C-alpha cells in the first residue's frame, strides 16, 4: 500500500470510528431520555436495561454505518481539498478513482461486514430486543416460564394450501384453542373450512374437539350440510414445532429462514404477501451495501466542495445526500409493494440511479 493510500485510509478510519462511537452514544442517550418516565415508573432493573441496549447494538450499527461512512469520506476529502492536497495529487497525474481507490475498498469491505452482521446478528437482536422490551413494559423482572407461555393470534400458511388462524397456542401442552382452517384449490378458491374449539397433538396426530367442517363448491357456496364432530383426528402434517417456528416475524428471520418461508408460501396464492416478502429478502442482500453507495456519492461531493466547506458544512451535505438517497429508495420500495414494478427492480432501482449520478459527478470534476 502506498504512503498516500495509508494516509487517506488512516484519516477515514479515525473519523469513521469517531462518528460511529458518537452516534452510538447519542442513540442510546436519546432513547433513554425519551423513555425515562417509563423506566422510572416500572422500576426497571439496571441489569435488564443494560441487556436491552446490548441487544440493540447490532441494530444500531447497521442503521448508523452509512451516515458515519459518508461523514468520514466528506471530512477526509474535504480536508484534503481545503489543504490543496487534492490539487497536488491531480497535478502528479493521479485520477479521482486512483485517489479514492483505498476508500472504495474500505467501503466494500465494510459493506460485506454489515451484510454479515445484518444476516447473522440483527434478526436475533431484534427478537431479544422485543422480548426484553415486552418484559420491561409489563414490569416483570423474570421472563415467563415456558410452561405458561401463550402465543396469541397466530396465523400461518401450511402445506396442502391451508391457511391457519389460531386464537391461542400453548407450546408446552401442544394445545391450540380457537382454530380456523381454510383449504384452497390451485386457483385459490376456498374448498373447505374447519372450525374447532380446541386441538391437542398426541401420538403424532392432531385431535380436534367440537369441530365443524364446511365444504364449498366452485362458486364459493356451502355444499351440503356442515359436519359436526365432538372429537376427530385431523390429517394435518404440521407439528407444534412448525406452528412455533412460523410465529416469527419476517424481520426475526435470517436470509435462509426467510427464503424457506417464501417457498412455503409460494403455492398459497397470497400474491401481495409473497411480493412483500420477496422485497424484504432482496433488501437483505442490497441494503448492507448502502454504505458503499453513499460513500461513492460522498466522494464527488467532497471534491466539489469549496475550500472552507470541509468543516461543519460537511455535516449538512452528508445529511442532504443521505436524505435524498433514502427518499428515493423508499419511493422505489413503495412502488414494488404496490405491484407497479418487479420486487427485484424496486430494490435495485435506487442504487442504480445513485451509481449513474456518481459517474456523472465524477465526469464533471476538473
């Protein structure tokens, strides 16, 4: 590595780490003061509060990395521009890509690290964070025992094109209460509806109690008389573990789990749900590289800044650049969720537009 590259990388790293630690501190402090009345009211234990913010660290890291990265690049190149060092580098024959190559590699490596953290740790952190938050809001110092755990309002897509709605699920007892099952054909027309008071999983099979079965014809009208059974063994392949796994929200799943979930829903006909989940999946691959995109946006901006603009004004420029990119990305995602563009295109559109602008800005540099 050239001495010049080490010099630029050292400055960028110093500012990036400083911004990262500052944003961490401000994020936690603002969150504490915004919930201070609840913390005092619930007499939340300091250990539990510490666990809450420790579980928040991967989430905060992923959220603040792009802006910290942008601010570091703007400050570094803005300072070089202010001290006329950019002019000296260009006079020696170095192009803009050559000057910024080390920072670009840093942004790429950082994006890969964010991708790893986002897939491996963020879903677990979100789940733990939500669990601790519910525990603090309820004022309970210890989590509920598994024997008394109750999952309410559970819904899931099952095999054989079934849609389950469960009022209450007791994982420890393998018991369901308030059961509604809708079966559909390949055209997503309802063919059968099962309503049961409760169900118990014993000897590898579901046994429903006080259940009524309705059959439907091609027009959606009830066919024949509803069939009532005081007790009936149901041919349902899903086990209690399947119900327990599917109660997770998509943001609590990693890429592998989310892909598997989408595959299970692929034959359900829930077009809107599948489309939104695909957008969520594609974002898992693209969003970690937001740091790289915003870093590339920051390089031409910092080189076009006036000599005195390398100080506090870099903060304003970084906010504007990041704001416009996030607005564009939000609009593209909204178009995808509305079904106006393909899910993959809605996720890639904002980065593609940003890259075009980056190339145009670099071409206009003297």
